[in-house]
C-alpha cells in the first residue's frame, strides 16, 4: 500500500465525528500493512463513502500496525535527533519507544487540539537543552563500558517527533504526569487513560457512530503496561536533565507556584480530569505563543509550564499585583500569564494537589485515591543538611517566628568553633555540618528572598521522621542558650551574666520596668543569699534614690536589692553582702542592702517547687506602686527547665502573667545565647561539652536505669546522692543540668547523614529526593552495624558513637551499603536489604548511572573506602535497576591456529600493546524484581538485571568479565618507591616474554609473561579480571606504570623459592 492509498482512507473520512489528523502519512517501513489490505481496500472506501458502520468489520480484518509509521520530524526538533547517542536514536526511530509513541499518538489524535506554535517552541527549547554539553555530555574512554549510555535521554522526544504530531502532544502529557506523580502512579494513570480511551471508542462503534479509521486501527494495537512504564521512564529522565538546564527559571517558577494557591478545578473521572487539564494547558500556552494574554484557570496549567520548561512572564495577583518577568525569549513580549485570581475557598492545600482515583494500580481491590506530589523536589546533598536543621528546630518546638534567629545562632556557633583546633574533633563533626548548612543561608529572615530559608521551613514543617520519631537532643540549642550551662562553661561565678540573661528574656517578652523583677537566690553557709533587680534602667527617684540622686538630668540606671537570710529565717549580715555591694556599685547600678530595720522593703520568696516561685514585696518603691501598694510576683512557668535559670528567676506581676506563653521559651534564650557566643567564649569548653553528650532514653524507661546511665560516666556512687528527679538542688541537679542528652536514634541519624555526605562528596553533580524526609534514617539497612549497635549496647556503645570518626568509618563501608544508601537518597523511599545487593556493580535510575569505582579505574587504585562515580545517562529501563554480572562469565577458547603464536622477547620498555581493547555493556533477558515492602501493587520499581561487561579487541570479542572477582581474589599489587637504578635489564636467569595480544594471555607460554598495557586502565582491568576468572590470581602481580625495578621484584619473590610470577601486568 502506497502513500496515496493510505491517504484515501483519510480523505474519505469526511463525515467522521472528529477532525482528521493534520498530516500526510508517509509509511517508510510498513510490512504489516500488506496483510489483507488490497482485498479490503475497496470495501473500506465504499463503507466510508456511504457513512455506514460496515467500516468496522472491514477495518478489523485489516491487520494494520500503526507503530511502524515514520513521519518527518518538525525542523525545530532536528537538533534533538543529532544530539542523541546512536543507540538512543535507533530506539527512537525503530524501537519499542517509537512504537509506543505512534500508538499513543494515533489513539489520542482526535482529542488533541491544533497547537503548532506550542510544538514549534517546545522543539526549540528541547534542542537548546540537548545542545548543552553540561546537560548532554558525550561518553569518553574514561566511562568504560558505559560510554555509549552517557548523555541526556531525549529518546522519547525523538520517538514522538518521528511519529505523528499528536505523539508530541502525548509526550507533553507524559512530562506533566512525570512532574506530578511518581513512576508507579504515573504508569497506572497511563494504563487508565489508554483503557478508558479504548472503551470510549468501542462504545462509539457499538452505537454505530462513525469513527476516524486511524483511531479505530489504534484501538486494536497492544500498548502494554511495560511499554507505558518505559515511556514514562524516558520522560522522567528527560525532566531531570531539563530541570538542571533551566534551573534558574525552574527554581523561580517553583517558588511562585508554591505561593500561589490556584486549585485543580476539573471534577469527574481520572480520564476526564487528566485529559481536560492537559488539553487546557496546551491551549493556554498556544494562545500565549500567539501573543494573546491568558489567565490561569486551572493548576494543571502551572504543572504543564513547569514540566514543559516554557516560562511566560507572569502577573501574580495576591495581596498586591506583581509582574514577574522571567525573560523567556521564546514568548512574545505581550504574552502575559495572570495567576492568583482564585476564589477564597481554593486556599485549601488539598485543592492544590491533583486528586485522582486509580483503578489499575493494584492486583486486588477497588480504586485507590492518590494525590500529586509536586511539592517534592530534588536538592543537592548539602541542602539536605539545611532541611535537617529545620527538622531539629521542629523537635525543639521552636516557633516559625524564631527560625531566622535560630539560623543566625547556628552560623555564629559554627564560626566560633572553627576558631579552635579542637574543631577537628570527631565529636563535633555532625554539629559543624549543621552549622555549615546554616552558613549557606544569606538572608535568614527572608524566606521570599532566600530559597535556603524555605528549605529550613520545609524541614521544620514536614521532616518529623528524618531524625527519628520522638527523637531529640536536649536541652534545645544543646544547652548553649541556657543560663546554667553558659555559666558553667564560662568557668566563673560572676552573677552579672545571670542578671543580663534574665533582662534579655524580659526584653523579648516586651515587659516594662514595673512589670517584673530579676531574682537570684542561692543557699550559702546554711542560709540564703537573695538579690533582686530591675529589668530595665529607670529614673533613680522611682527606686528610692537619695536626695543627691534626684538632681535633674541624671541618667537612668538599674537598681538592685539584696539580703542574707539565715537558717532561722532572720536577716543577718554576711561578708557576701559587702562584696556584692561594692561590685554592684562599681558597675554603675544602685544597690540597697535590706536589713531587719527595713524588713518591709525585703521581698519574701515562697518557693513551693522549682518553677512556681512566688515573691511578695510588702513595701516596694514607687516604680512598683509604692509602700502602700504591696506587689505580688510569680515566676515565669517552665523558666527553669527551658532557660536553665536554676538560681535566677524572672518574676512577673501575677496580673500580667496570664498570656505569657511558655511554648517559645527555648527560643527566648537565643538572644542572650548569641550575646555570649559573640563575647569570645572558651571554645575548648564548648567542644568538651559535646564530648560529654549523654544518652536520652524514652520516658517509659525506669528512673533507676536513667540514673545509672547518668552517674556511670563520672564515677559517682548512686547510693550517696538523692534522686535528681526528686530533688531540685544539690550536686546531682547541677550535674544533670549542665549536660546535653541525645536520643540514640537521633545520634545514629546524624552520623548516618555524615556517612552519606562522604558518599555524595564523590558525586557532586547529583541531587537527592526530598521524599527521604519521610524515612527514619536510624532504621536504614545500610547503616554500619557499629553504629546500629548503640541502640542496644547502652552507655558504652553510645560513647563510642559520640567519639566515632565518620571519615574512618567510611573506609570500611561495604560496597553494597553504599549502593543501598544511594538508592534511598536517589529514590527518597527505598530501604533495601544490603544482602540483596552484594553482587551489584552499578545502579541506574532516571537520568543517572552510579558505578562502583572498581569498574571504572585502574586496578592499581586504592580500593579502600567509598569509591563511586556518577554518569549522566541511563540504560533505557524503567524503575531503578541494579546491575549484576552473570554467573561464570564466558571466556573465548584458545585458538589452535599456529600462525597466531608470536614470541616477543621482553625489552624492558614501558609501552601499551593493547590500544584496541575496549569494554562494552549489554544485557541478558534475566531481570528480577527485588521484594521490598511490596503490597500487591502491579508495578515493580526495583530490579536486579543481568549485565554483561564484554572485553573486545578491535571489535572482536575476547571475554565477559566480572570485576567483583578482584575482590574475591588475592593478587599482589606492587608500587615501586625505591631509589634503585631502574635501567637494569631483566634477569637473564628468567625466561621472560612480552605478551602483546589477548590470544597470548588466554593461552600463555610456559614462562614469565609481561602483559604490556602501560597506562591503559581498561586493558589492565580486563587482564587482571580474566586471569582471576581463570584462577591464575596467585600467579599474577600488578605493577604500577613506572619502570620495573627487577632487583626489588626478585627480592620479593625470593622465598620460599626464587621464582617470578607467571604474569606481570605492567
């Protein structure tokens, strides 16, 4: 059937209900079209002309496969095809993705509006992205077997461009679904869309309505779930690269999208909601490209803009109207998109999520209601520490208004600690990570101007599980904002620190001078020393100043009163009073010693418990009402617990205390805490404070166990001290109040984040999913056993975790643990048992390939510690794929041709005779789904795939290798660092030949052979692996690339008998 014949089918469908497709098909490869075609063509034509339903019978008998259709791509998309890797282009033009693009295009063609300008501009944008070397890198020799798989995945774009125009529209829909949903949900939505579309067309046919013949043919095509998953995976990988390319536009638009509460408006079924939002979005963008301003009627339009990377200028209508010029040159200047004009009842966050019911996501059960996840984004790993900082502030119950000051406090703490050599102590490494995260924030008080502040808010709002449910570290801010700890670390008994602290708290509570007093009381020599003071400077006359002090223009000052009450409750003299009087007067404050003669001027303190002190002042000065108006004060609730003011109290007038909330008290300590950090504190003392971190156990655990844990580190005898839970005073209270206590799970989580930070230090171009905040890191399977053990090993294990060097621990982290950690942070939710990954050498997910360094480096490279590389690209598979080598990889058998036998005497030169050697990656049909929390869902997300690494020499297959054989073998590696003369000839006593071909290695001579592969890591890796697979590892030595020192080599192999190894790789 020729082009003209097929065009007859199209032109004869004049009476069809929907418009004919806007293209003139040119089928290039169309063998299936030949079957029954000529026999039925006349019947088809006649039936279409008569507008009868006979076309149904005729077309059913025509076995047409629309997936073979090949169209001419729009000129704007041509650079996309040119920039694709060769195998991707083949897949896009003739592979499964092309078939899927064709079938979807024909199936949905009648629904798609005419949007030539949108398609043209999208092609221009896609070509711009693909032509960026940073976004679409080319594979190099250093990428080894993954060379062909490196590069951006634009396969689905080219597949759609070489199909019909409607295929490009369905690709745009794929991008929208990939933006709003995870892979499983998006695939289920695609299955539902295809199922409902087919059902709709069949219903039209059953009602004897005329249907476009191409659509009727399309419903006979098989679009499998696997095809749709692969289609989604390619679109998802493309989004990752495009986001990176358009990062400035993307981040700014996402910020606007977050703040504008435009809802999804379409009711109805999943099919109706999705298709209406898709079609409406295409029409809005098309009109914008036609220079017609538009208003956003539906949040689906915002999802589309984000997913299609086309950014019009915006007019945002909220409290005030703001024009946001994004500056995308593809749009005409007058193309303004107005958003934010939503009705009041649309402000619910639920309406800002796409809510669908999926009928095809599980094997069993009814439709599952799901919501979109557009809020979840990807960030670099350093930004995850910013989120963790927000999560920690949430666990301290810091109010949202205190986040900015908290960030500044962490910035200040980090700067202070780094001034000391003690900052390299492993005990504070996790703390400095948090401080460094805070230091990346330029404007802590402006979420609108600094996206990093939004990440803190995000962690504060949502990351309740990341560091452990209910896990915390107490006191808030590690106690460094609590008065008792500040005084302890300061190392002196100066009371002025305490009074300054209380006055700053009063200032934050907006108290007036007459509203409160600062009180200090402490037992001394069997009695009680009491001081109380004003909270703000006042006129001297208001506090009983002398006549001389009533002169005009005297400056305001603070006033203080003090007395000593003996054990018999009488006021008596004491040397402390005279010392304090002189000290206070030197500081410029007024001071009065209250004696028995002026007893009514004393304040009577009634301390029913540690946080309920009541003060009655019978004859206060004029500031507080005068002698005729006794004043009654009460301590700020929870002041001792939250502020560490065990000796100091802020007493507020009882009439004013109501409404002074205590939830935010921890943040009130920030101001005095910042002042202390800025005053030059003892940094070594601060580091020691963290070295003494103590375990905090759940409230349900026994008091005796908690007491034992606290007492053991200091060697105290639990029989000689009262229970700290029952006594508010004494040495035990002081001991307990100056230490910092952390939940074991929180410490595990922070140490785990440090470990992953070391992994991602080798992967600087990668991002992580913010979905990981829903994971409890302390329960991750990849965490080393030494770290996990602190949950059960008590104080000893906890102390080890506190002092553990994460850098040293990373040197022993197994490869399978590294892959499991990468899988968790790449996906945001996978917590895979490491035993299932013991044979994995690489991982592929969306636009990233993570490869164990052992596969991409010279075997001389030190393999100790984490060794991982990241490549931009993928292998064209849906889901997350872990690559494993086949069992017993094959090796080419020896050639029995005597002509290939060449004996080359070794001349001692450093050279490479294996320049034609290369590594190649291919896959078998073995693919195994990993079982991880699968609960009856149809789509699998995690797979083991048998992956073959082949060694080729000038295009000829040599062997398949399993590089993990190197971990199981014990070959020797020698790097000469001696001062010997290297020009010496090889020993004459040994028969040493030069091995210069793979045939000579596979069938070696009965002598010492030097494999000449100097500075060729591919050949060296292939050679050592093949010899290990042939069980020759004990007869192999791998040398560095420097000249051989034969003298040292002979010395090394002089015992038990002098004999050089059979193979020397050099």
